[in-house]
C-alpha cells in the first residue's frame, strides 16, 4: 500500500519502482478517502483461506445461556442430517459453554412453556421466520441462521443496507440471485420460489416484475454493473474471503447487495427485531446519509 498519495511527491517514484518490479500495490489517501475500496478488495484477495470470524455468535453469549434453534425438517434438508449452518451454530454454542435446544416450529411453544428462564436467543430458518416471530413474546430476542451468516461470512450492516434498497426498485429492473452451493432446487426453494413470491407481493402483481438472473457455486459474474440489486444466499459453502470479495465487488459499482435472510426479514416486516440482537439499530441506519454502499 502507498499511503498519503495526496501529500507526498515521492509516491509517484515509488509507484513507478513497484510497477517496474511487477509488485502489486494500492494507492491510498486516508484524508481524501481515495483508494479505500480498492484496498479493502485487495486485502480480501490476498487474505489466507481461513480468513474467518472467530465465532458465529459466541461474542453475544455468556456461559450457561440457552439458545433455541428452530430447524424445520423441510424437503431440502439433507436426509438424516441437519444443514451445515445449523451444525456449525450448535458447535459454536457448545464451545461457548452454553446449551442449545433444537426444535421444529411445531414444538416451539411447548419448549418455551417448559423453560424456567427466557432463552438468550431464538434462531430460526428463514422460511419459518414470520411464523416463529408471531409465536414469541415481543421481548424475546430473535434472529435467523442466514442473518448470523451475514455477519459471520460478510458484513451485516452492508447487507442490511442492501435490503433497504428494495424500495427503490421499479418494474423491469434486473436482479441477480447468487447461490454458493450447486444443489438441485426442489420444493419451496428459497432463492427460486420464496423470494420471487415475496417480490411479486411487493409490487402486488401476479407476474414477476423484475428480470432475475441466477448464478451458483463459484460462478459469480463479472458484469454485475447491469444489476440493480444482488440477493445472495447465506454463503455457508464459501469462505469469508470469497464472500467479502463479492460484497466489495458490489460496493465498487455502488450496487446494493443483501442476503436471503436479511431480505426475507425486511419484506415480512421483522428486520428491525432480528438484527437488534447483533447490534444493528435499523432506525439509526435509515437516518444515515448514505451516498454509496462503501
């Protein structure tokens, strides 16, 4: 990195020297905020493969806390197994010296009635988000696996801003739905059924009001500038470096990006509640004068 490019005449000579030696660098001015996004992207590109947050939610737990996980056994759940985000979150809770109760949504109320102490957090799958929210007392903290992964794999505040951009869309806009895995979509697939249905309801139309493109796995398009919004999955099959690279690619284009759980929470009217346990104040975020998604 070459810093203070606005005040040092020697930086031009240094840049020429680095170019001649075929060394990669980024020119930055912290004073004028030049090159900041490029520096972030470069850090993501060269970061090691295990560039991860240390924990999924251990930083908001205290020893002996109880976490309830609502894990519906839908048609897309792996036969005989739980989904990867559910398994990893269970392990994170156990590593934090806390206890977890895993339950289907149909048994949730029974479990709550048997508890003597309110759980520290309830975590639900996105497809039952609204139903679970309606079951819980208003003061009981709630979030989703996808929102936890928005923070664990990427930048939660950026993805929340991206969800707010849904209100700026108009009929005919082009959207990208990006999936990190390459599963064959079946049943009520979130990316191909649930979210498109929510978009139709948003504009009160039976036909899809937007042009939607899909990508899967590591097949992330370079020409993202043609889109008005990127809707990404939770990214459980990507490392954090790759997820941050995608987020920063969108930032460079001034393009809003969000993820499944964040978008579903916003479009069902519960986003403020489900990001609050993770330190995001939605009202404050709305008040910020955001000129870009940097």
